[in-house]
C-alpha cells in the first residue's frame, strides 16, 4: 500500500486549517488567536517569549499576533517587573469569554477528528504526530 504520508499530511493540514479558521472566526477570534488564548488560559501572565515558544512562532509573528489580540481586546500586555524590556500577557474578560467559546469549538473538532477510531488507534496517531516534533526540529533548533 502506498501511504503517501507527506501528501496526506499536507492536504489534511490545509483542510483542517481552513475548517478551523472558519469555525473560530465565527466565534470572534482567529485560529492563531485561539491558540494564544489556550496558552494564556493555563499560563496567564506569561512572558511574550514563553508564549512565542509554546506557539512555535518567531518574534515578528508573535508581535503581530499580540498586537492584533490586544486591539481585539483579548489580551493586555504589561512590562515585566524585573525586566522592563520584556512583556507579560494577560487575558482580559473578553479574552476569557473567547477562550470559553474556543474550548467548546475545540471539543467539537476533536470529536470530529476522532470519530470512527478506537482509543488505541488515536493513541498511535498521537504518538506518531508527536514524534514529528523530535524527528524534524525547527530549523533554528537543529544541532550539528
């Protein structure tokens, strides 16, 4: 059997991204903003650099994301007390409400993704997808 894993991953990722963009936009936030909200939901007050690392974003992309989320009233940015050059991110009331809506949408998405598969099959898929992060580190993380 020809598994065509790279092709299937690329097509699946694009379709999932388009579907999730449409669903999250209906909830008032983009998929990327939702990722930030999920991170801050567990790490409120995190450094911007910590959020960037967790979201796998470089500084320019993170800066733009925070700017847009701040303009949307989802987060507040404050200077770090110990290092005034660094910023910390805090969810606003609107951000918490958007997080709640996003969690509901994610539950629906996860149910749709796992439909028709056993728990052990999903465990294998999860293990395989997780292994990709170790097998193919970010270009900036590779060692010689």
